[in-house]
């Protein structure tokens, strides 16, 4: 898609020096636990700046599976269905995490060329749904992945079109951005363009696969899932007592375009 | 498949006179609640006789969805997957009931001609499973439906072959028999031949669609799910205090081949 | 409390003749399944009349446990707590049903003399709650039982006071009315006075312990839980295909004060 | 209890230099993801040595809540009850995490002086349980905390006596060791004496409150919960892709008695 961009990254890769330095810098006593510290407050501001959304809220988590499953649980009622491409990580590779956290919600795999959800497949799912019929899990969230596990990209206008199609039916939109830095770098768009301006309500923001040590994050552009996540994360055991060590990783990652530089460097 | 047999039955149909009479006959005070009564003990014996299995255990429930979902929850761990035909009622028409009761288990729809699971589709699923890899929900139960919602039938030897294929991989086998009387009548086989002799561990036994008033049942040929169901049914609210009124329906239904006669009568 | 009133009733008791007659009367073919029938529509109107609430919605279920647990799941988020007397059936006798259906919600037992929740115990619970602190399950529902399993009664003004106290904190109010006919008969109040006029949002309406054959019900005075229950009941397997046979029992039960007469007859 | 020992530790405290050094040392590329690396293998051996149990299995997690709730879910069926002191962290401070992961299991708070479960309270709970009666959640796990959140300690023989009492009833035993290094240091016992030799099946091993950066762990002395945790951790989002950075923290923590030295140093 772009011969200068490496879209596949590596869980096994090392940690960026900037991020290691940031971790060392947070090692002072007296900080407040569970995210009540200054580093976490600064991360919140950095995310607001990078995504051009003053009301955004960010929650560090320890894995992409946690980000996806908890974000989706905050968007989908137990009787709902999450729609994604049939090859999506949430369907194929997370051992039913989303279904568990969402109280037995269904995961529906949609077809589409090149690992991308096609508007026709989405429409076909809507057409075959018994809306309001309790025999049918009710489509509640469209989850897109960019780049996909196969390295394909949605352009912002493609996300916007799919999101529009979904929202006309009352769904909300989740973006699995496990490697979103690669997508932003490859597309040359702004983070806002690929997310909330295109209709994304909640983003799973990957960092560990791209130079962080132990953190990914959930980024909420919508208030309701954020309010739920305060509780959902805690009871899932995903609120680290020394959250500051995750926050500084994310803050360093997003500062000065480090995430985009890491995404364009062959490692 | 058989021009004398009506495989589609009707939830809206009336109740057989034998069953109404049986209900009236159970209306004496002093009976023990929650299935501790003589009528329920008699049902247990009748099921043992009809299915030729002295150790069988039967649990009346109020719907086929309850029978399927609770039976499957007793067979599938939360990280497991239930495999069924992509058109199966448990996948298409029960609003995620199985996934809920099984703690977020996955439901995997398999292809196959004529609404029947094909051995090839089953093998393909096994081949693509990462056995022992926690990224993958682990196939734990094969759920077959006979007759299917489309009216197709598995012959006993077909069930046996699929069950054998599944058990070699450690799965257990569930039969959704919402209309099993129609299948037994059409195939001319014995209830045992179509179920435990073919490898079925747990059966959802339909009755309401075929002349009963308010009861279906779970029939366990295997001890472990039965032991679990004592608790699973209670906490699902599926243990009726006056269970005897369900038990007598099922007892009358299975006595003197009433169920098979009802299944061959156009109503 | 009232020497003419028998507050303890019996799951093992017989079925009232009026109810048996009503069942027989619903045995005509051609009725629509899953509650889309005329008998269920009539029940809806009867409940509206008896409870003086034109917007009320009623859902027949097969047990009191189902009524309680599903009603509470529709009122309590997974991170919430349901508060009830420490001797309440939902805490002591339902094997965690409410916690299961509510996604792991907590059940908090409150003290109080005579099996009644005391305002002081409720206030003490509120005072010790970390409101907004995700370490703490957030109190979300107050569940009262009238009469209690020990036969004690809340008067309407007592329910109103507790409900007021709860609602000031944002909780909603559930009434476990497994034997509510006994309470209404003993107190000489109207059904509305003991329920929605006192602040009750959802009622578990018992009938089986008091002359019905196989049905209790959830009665929603609030719209949101009713909208959820359409789906929650289905995926719990609690939507009987021949629901009309439950609806006619409830309709006969509530018509002409049969329920109150049964509640005052020593059986 | 011991005037030289500080039993209360601090989530906000800094990270031990040995642990920071260990993290930096694991920052080489080419390591296998999800714990398939050499550092995690070495941790496994270190835990076996420190706990004198060659078959032990250790799983790094990001919080004590994750350790407790997932360990308990692997020990308690959905219809079971976890018994702990009424002030236990799992009951008071984890927002229902255990109940969620265990499919709606009940948490029963027991009384006892000084925040310690008393044998009498345990016996009273057993005496009031309807064993085998599905109205009652069945006691399945005894969870002890040492030291407790109030700083009290069980001696090894006290744990052994309670564990014996529990195991006679078929329960398994969990130890919440969020600050277990403080207990071991204060008691002067061996890690094995306070855990599996006293009958503990699974241990939540705290490290973050005592000098680690971002990791606690589940230590299984019993095989069955360990086999489950492979899947349960994954679908809970608690398997970090770069697990080696947690493993080296724990390995450094347990090596050369660092954990015990940290526990006896006023920080």
C-alpha cells in the first residue's frame, strides 16, 4: 500500500529509549495511586491536544484485548451484537473476551474484500436483522480495525461512510487501533480525521506493539462509555495502582510525534 | 423427505387432551415443591424407559431456549466454543442465550448443505483452531439439530459419525430436539438410537411445539452436566415450584407413544 | 400481625378452579406465539386497571426467582449493588440468580428488626459507600419484600419513606411481591398504594404460591426496565411460546379480586 | 504485632532500583511474546525454588484485583460462594470483580475478631448452608488475607487449621497475599509454610505495593486452576504481549530475598 511503511509490528520488539526515560522519570514517591497523579493528568491533556478534542478521556490498559473488550462492553448491551470483519481480532483472536465482558453479546463476522468491512455486507446484515425482535441479538456496535491484521487501511472517508451507515441504524462505532500509528503515518491524516471526525466513538489505541513497554489505552470521544469505564476497568482488574508508569509511557509516545516516527521506522 | 410427515409444527397449536387431563390430575394439595413430588419421580422413570437408559436424568424447563442454553452452559466452559450449523436456532434465534449462560462462550456457525453440518465443515473448523492457544476459543461442544428448523433430518448413523469426529477432539455432543418426535417418527428409529447410542450427551427435548402446554425438557445421558443443572436451573429461575404440572405433561407426552402420534398428525 | 390473615402460603397447594377453567378456555389453535395473542393483550389491560396505571407493562415468568433476578438485572448495572434485608429471598435463597443476570452485581444484606429494612440501616449503608469510587459497588436498587418470608409487612407509607430515601441517592426501587396478595388483603390498601404510588418502579408479582398453576410476573411501572426485559427475558429462556396459558392464569387471578380472596382463605 | 515491621505499604511508593535495572535488562528485541520468552521461564523456576514446589505455576497480572478475581473464578463455580472476612478486599474494595469473573458467584462476609476469619464463624456458615440445596449458593472457596488490610496476621498453623476445616467440606483455599512479603518477614516462616504446606491452593502474590513497577502474580499450587487460567487470563485481557517486562520484575523481586528486605524497610 505504501512501500515506505511497515504496517506489521512486533510484540517482541524493544522499548523506545524515550519511553524508558519517561518511566524512570516517574519513579518518585508520594504520587497518588490509581491515576490520581500529575502524570496521568498530563496524559489526559496530551491526548486532548493530539486528538483535538478537549472532552476526550483516556484510560491506560495493559493489552489490546482489554482495550477492545472493555470498550465494546461499554458500547454494547448484553442482548446486542458487535459487527466486525470476519477476520477481526475481536472475533478470531481474543477468546471471547468481548462476549464475556458484555454479558454474552454476540460477535457477528461480516465479509468484505481485503479484510475490510464492505458497505454491502453491513447493509446485508442490517437487512436480515429482526429489529426489535428479541429472537435476534440487536446490532449495537460496528467495530472497524485500521490497519487490519492483514495490513489493509480504511481511509478517513471510508470510515466516515461506514460510520454513517451504522449510525443511521442506531449503532455506535469502535475503532480497533492496535497499530493506528501506522495507519496515521501511512495515510498522512490527522488523528482526529481518522477517529471522531469520521464518527468513531471509542478508540482502542495501541502502543505496546509500537515501542511502549506495557500499555495500550482506551480513548473515549463519547461521554457515556467513559463514565461506565471508570467502573468496568476497576472490576476487570485493569486499574493499575501505579498507573503513572503507564501514563508516562503513553504521554511520551504521543509527544513530539514519537508514535508516528516509531511507526515509520523499520525495527 | 417424507411426504407423510409434517416436520414443521406450531407454537400456536392447541394442547393435546391427554395432556390437559394429566394436568388436572396433578391438582391435589400436599405435593412437594420443586420436583420433590411423585409425578416428577414417575417422569424420571418414564424417560429412563423410553430412552432405555436407567441413569438418564430429566429436567423440565419452560422453553426450548432455556433447554438449549442451559444444557450447553453445562457442557461448555466460558472459554469454549459451541459449534453448530450456521442456521441453528442457538446461533440465529436465541439472542445470545447460550453465550450468556456459558459466561461468554463463542457460537461458531458451520456451513453444510441442506441446513445439516457437514463432516468437512467440522474438520475445517478443527483444522483452523489453535488448540491450546488461548487466543482461540476452544471448540467444546458440537450441537446438532434434528430435525433442523428447515425440516431436514440426520439419520442415526450420521449423528454417530459427527459425534465420533467431535469426540476424537474432546468435544461433547448436544442435540437440539425441539421437534425430535417428528424425527423419530419419520426415521422409524428408537429414541436411544437417535441420541445416546449415537453419542449424544445431552438432549433438548421439545414438547410444547407438539401438544404440550408449557414444558420442554433437558435430558442428560451424562452425569456431569446433570449435576451442574441442579444449580444452573435454579439460579436461572427455571425450577418451577409446582414442577409437577410440567412433569405430568411430559409423562403423558411420552407415554403410549403419544408424542410420536402427535408428531404424525396434521394439526 | 393480623389473626385473620394467613401470610404463609404454599408452593405445594392446588390450583384455583377459576384458573384451571381459564387455562382450558385458552386452548384454541391459531393463537399467536410468544405473547402476541389476545389473552396476553387482555392481561395487559387487566393489570393496567388493577394497578391504576395505563402505562404499566406485565411479563409472565415461570418463577419468583426469574421475576426477581431479571427485574433487578434490568435495574442494576454490573458494577452496582442491590440492597435488601439480610434475610431477603434474593440474597439467601436464589443461588446468586440476581448477581448472574446482572453481570456480577453485588447483593448487600441490610439489618433491620422483624425482617424489615430499617431506615437507619439504609442510611448507614449509604454513609459507608464510596460514591463514585470504583473500588465500591455502587448502590443502585433497593429491593423490599412485602410480606417478607417471615410474614412481616411494610405499610405503604413505610415503603414510600424508604423509597424516598433511596431515590434521593439515585437508586431505583423493586418490590418482591411473591405473596403480595396477602399484603394487600391484610393492609386493606390498593395495589397502586403499595407499589408505584409509594415509589416502586418494578414489582415481582407472585401468583403460583397463591392459586396459579405455573406463573408469576414482572410488573414494570417504569419504561426503561420494560424495554430491556423484552430482550432479557428472551435470552434467559423465559418467553414461553404458548404464553397465553400463563396470561390467562394471571388474568383470572387478578379479575374480580380472586387473588385477594385466595390470599385470605386458609388453604 | 511487631514493632520492627511496617505492615502497611504504599501503592504510591517508588520502584526498587533492582527492579528498574531488571526491566532495562529485558529490553532486547527478538523475545517471544505472551510469556514464551526466557525471562518468563526463569521466573517460573525462581518461583518453584522460593516456594519449594517444582510443579507450581505463576502468572503475572497487572493488579491485585485481577489476581484475586481470576484466581477465585478458577476455583469457584458460578453457583458457588467465596467465603472471606467481611472486611476482605475482595468483598469491600473490588467492585464485584470476583462475582463478575466467576459468573455471578456469591461473596459471603464472615465475622471474626481483628479482621481475621474465626473458626467459629466458618463453622456457623457451614452449619447454616443448605448443602446440595440449589436455593443456596454452595460454599466453594475460603479466601484468607495475610496480612489483612488492617495489618493483622495469620500464623501458618492458623491458616492450616482453617484450611483443614474448609477442605473437610470440599472447599478450596485462596490466599490474598497482596502484602505477603510483610507477613513472611514478620512471621519468620518460609513461603511454603504460609501457603501450600498450610493448605493454600492458589496465592495472589503482591509485588506492586512493595517495590515493583507494574506487576502482581497468581501462584498456583494446584493444577486445575492453572490450566483454566491460561484461558481465563487471556480473555480478561491480562496476558501482556511483552510479559517479559513483568516477569523480570517478579524474578528480581523474589531473588536474593529482595521482597523480604523491601518489606522490612520503612519507605
